[in-house]
C-alpha cells in the first residue's frame, strides 16, 4: 500500500512493507527516489525518512514515510522508490505514478 501527499514544497510517500524472508530480519538503510520520463531520469533529494520498526522481523509489517522535495513534473513521469537494506543486498524497488 502506498500514498503520496504533497504539502508546499515537499512530497510525503507513505507505504507499508512486509519482511517475507522467514529466516532473516530486514533493516532499512536509506531510501533512494528517482523520477523517470520526459527526456531523462533524475535522482530526487530525500529530505528525511522514518519507520515505525527500526528492524523488521520475519513476517512483520512496518510503516515507512519518505519525505522528498517535490520536483517539477511533466505528464507521463513516474517515480522509482528503492529501499536499501543495511549491510545486505535485499533491496526493494517500487515504481508508481505521482
């Protein structure tokens, strides 16, 4: 589940994530956000982020908030949000329309 809210010059991405690995805890290192479409892609500055569970045990669900500067947008552009795992290679990438 994901939602985007815009307030003044910031966008707030709210989402839930689930750790489906039955044997390992997942820890969020940082999110990265890109805007695709138009002529090229651009990385967006993540202002801050937070989660209600700092470590995500197997089969648990966490809420994540990512705050970013709202970019100037054109029709047909899409976001790609990547959640990087701390010290690991289990990264999650989601594409969605603004």
